[in-house]
């Protein structure tokens, strides 16, 4: 076992697209677990688009990461020392302890994971925050009905892949939008969506007109930018726009204009934003529904795993540029016998 | 009784702000009531902002008025001849029979009005479509809570005046926005809103910051344009935007850009459009609630009545420019003994 910690710190707030120079990777002493605390060795770190908001200085729904602080993030790990009677050495746990190899944190901030339930990494993806995000967006806002047309942007991504598959299960016709032919093939062949449009392959509006001839009833918005501009005018009367994220605009220095909202009146649209952090009370409900589907192969997922904490900044930047393919995870632990 | 009809026809589709030359006023033969029909002499014609949409060629929720057709509109009138046993001569009725002095229409398209219930003209305003619009916007979408801040644009208008007063009754703090000092005085002194901001009197954003120091929880949007630009960024987390109309933009040839929707994610906003035409099933519920308030003086209203069908086009243009003060009505009947 490594006898020291390693951490990724926020060095400065990026202007526009982050660069690796905005981060600093440092060695640090192995933390000590105090009374009621647990020392956890990380196995997987989750990288997610929302983190771009946390390193910006703009007002948002959560406090930003301070300059010089450890980058915020969720990790699956293994308990190596416990001073909380609820946890024992060797327990697998899930918690939000940041971009670092080890953390000593209060046991009450951790959830125990059963590796028999589903692979540990899924607690960060299909059965974790991204999966729950897709679930609450569809069930609270989108409510797709049989026969309706649902469009999901970033359809091969961690949230989009679950959103698309759950929308299919509701009986809707589901069209994905993704960047590149490989992702589109995956969305159609593996995830089983009815079609997938490559937004890099030409006129997205014309493709939507061809593939969604009856318009769009529900739009699960992960992307913003040109994709939003193409989908918004194609929303049908009584359409729902699930405002989950707009990753294509997260590095904008000035916000772009949005759509004219008179369409919301004319078409009686519902445009609803949500934050999964308000919805953790539905976590058990979601896992109870989704874990059997994952185990049985009915809810598919794909992980894009990069090796080692030191590549986390570059991998995160790639995520903001759409270069990952599937749920982006960093493997923190180089012992292949642990928690795979 | 006049022995011929007079009608306002749509002559051509306006480009931008309509002019009186876009309309044509013609005499026409007095119509004959067929079997099951009723001949109605109009008393009041309602002029409303939605009519701008009906004379545009753009796709909307309702069919446009055809070139050469009678302008669409709701009227309160008196039955002068009935071939429907449900109606007798002298009955007062309400229906959508357009900008004309007389109409022969099926009785099933009419509602009978009791002049003892409330003044006849209120069926076109506070107890009619505008009042119902305010009611369903607040009850379905805004749902203001005690202690919240509600902002209502066009607060002295037919919809806004009811919206502001109903929001006050919910226990919210209610701030109106109106154009000009007279209207603002009326909104504060007569309607009893907590404050009213004159959007013509300088920096609207700064005024909102001063008068709504805790931000805006519910925005009843009637106006669009610069008013929307000022209110939208001041919406609080979990804010609701009742998208009722955007009259300041109805004459735009190209739609203006709207707000960047990432705010909807960050703040978990609900931006909902609605059309009162989908909500007529709540008409009885609304009148049952509101008519006693109107009779008792607890729900105030103001009418801006212009005389004679021939001035309807100019009055309608004034409405689009915010020149009316209260619910705009055209008196069609020059006999002062009838239905006042």
C-alpha cells in the first residue's frame, strides 16, 4: 500500500476551456482517520461535466472549489482503516471525497457498496449520479408517453445513455444525438435507440426533420449550443424540455443568447431545469428499479476508464470536448486484484 | 335598430406594427338567423393582444384570420331574434363572433349572461378570458406561496391586474411593472400591489434590485422584450416563469434572442407556456370564485372603452403600443339604454 497521498488541486480558475496548467498535482501525507472517521483508498474517481461549474467563479447552485483546494468528485473506494463501527476494513464504499488517492472522512458521509449487487464502478455511472439524473429528469419532467418522440443529446454519455434506454422502456420512439459515427453506431446497436444523429455530420436540423417527421415531444438536454438551436424549434405543442445541462457552453466566457420564449407560449412548452443533488431521496428507488436491469443486461452501459490520478485533468478536459466515449472514470488503484 | 351590418375585415397581413390600412371597414347586409341560430346585436367588442398572432401568417396555436375575413374577437351582445329555443329576445349573451355589429350564429356557440351577476362588460375582462388567463397561469404554474415575491408585467392590463390581485390574495409580496406613472399609481393605490415599477422611468434592473431585494420567485410574463431581460436574471432558485404572452415583441419581424437557458438548470427554473383556450373547462370554477369578489369590490378592474366599431383598428394598434389603460373594449351600440 502506498504510504502517501496524492491529490489534484485547483490552481486557478480557467478562462474558457480549462488546460492542465489550471490544476496542480501534489503529494501529501497519508491522512489519519479521527474518531468516527474512515480511511478510504480510492479505486475509481468519477469525472463529470458539472465539475466545470465548480471551478468557475460564477454564482451557481453549489459553492465553487477554492483555489488550492482538492478538486471535488465522487469516488468508489475500499476502507483501509475504520474508526467508525459501521465500517470494517475491506468494505467497499462510495462518497464524495475528491480527486485524491486517499481520504479520511466521517463514516456518515459514505454509502456501503455490495460488489455482488453490481460492479463497483457502476455506483459512479449507470447506478450512480448520472443514472439517477436520467431517471429523475424523465420521471419528474419528461414523462414520455407511448408513441411520443423523445430526443436525447449526448446520447452515448453517462446520463444520455440511461435517459435514452429508460425513454425506450416507456414506449416512446427515441432518437439520440451524439458526436461521431462510432458513438451513433453504439447508441443504435447497443443501447437500442430507434436512431442516432451525428451532430458533426452536417445539417442537424435537416436530419431532425427527416428522422423526427412528427416533431419532438420530449427533449433531454445535456448539450446546449448548436444542438439546442436545432432541437428547440422542432418541439411539438405541449413539448417538455428537460434542462439537465449544456456542456457545449460550459467554457463560454459570455453566455450565448437562448431561444425566443414566445414559442413556450404558443406551444405550451414546459422548460424545466433540475439538479440531481436535490433528488438524492430517490436514489434507493432508482437503484431498486435499475440494478436488476443492469445485472440482467437490459440496461446497458459503457465505461471509458483512464489509468491513474495524474491523467485526471487531461481526461476532464477531454470530457468537456466530447472526446470520452461512455462514462468517464479514472482508475486510482494500480492493484488489479482490488474491486474490479 | 340599424338595418344593416358593419364589419372590420383583415385587408392584408401587417409587416411589423399594424396600421389602420391593414384593415377594411365595410357595410354588409343584416344577417339572417337560420334554424338553430340566433341574431345578436353586439354591445361590447373585446380587443386583446393575442389578436396580433391571428393576423400574422406565422404558424401558431390557432388558425389565422383569412385575408378578407371578419376580424376575430369576443363580443357581449343582446339577442334580437332567436331561432334556438334556448334563447329569447333580450337575452344577453357572450360569444366569439368577431369585429362586427351583428352576427347570426348557432345558439350552442353562445353563453347567456345575467346582468345581475356582474356588469355585462366584465364577461370580456375581469370575469372573462383575461381573468381566467390570470387565474390558470397562477394556479397551474406560478403557485405563489406566502412570503414569496411575485412580479407581474403589464400589471395594469386586463390580465396583469387580475394576476397581481390574485397573487396578493395568496399572501405573496407582489410587484407590478407598468408603463408610466399613472398606471403605476393605479396598480399601487387601486389594485393594492406592494409596489409598481415604471419600466419607462430608467434602469429597470436597478429598480428591481431595489424593490425586490430577495429576488423574484414567480414572474407572470405578459410583455417580453426589455422587461423580460431585466426580470429573468433575477429569478430565484426554484423560480417559476408563467409564460402568458410577450406583447412587446408581437410586431417583431425577426424573433429576438431569448435568455440563455443554463440558468434554468442552475436555478431549477420552471418556464411554462400556456394558452387560455386550453383551459375553458375552468371557466365556471373561476367565475364562481371571482364574481363575488368583483361584486364586493375586492377584485378591482378598470375598463378603457372606445366608442364605435370604426375606431377598433386604431384602438387595437394602441393596445399593441401599451396606450390603453385597463381592459380595452369597443362599444358597438350607440343606444345608451342597452346593457350598460
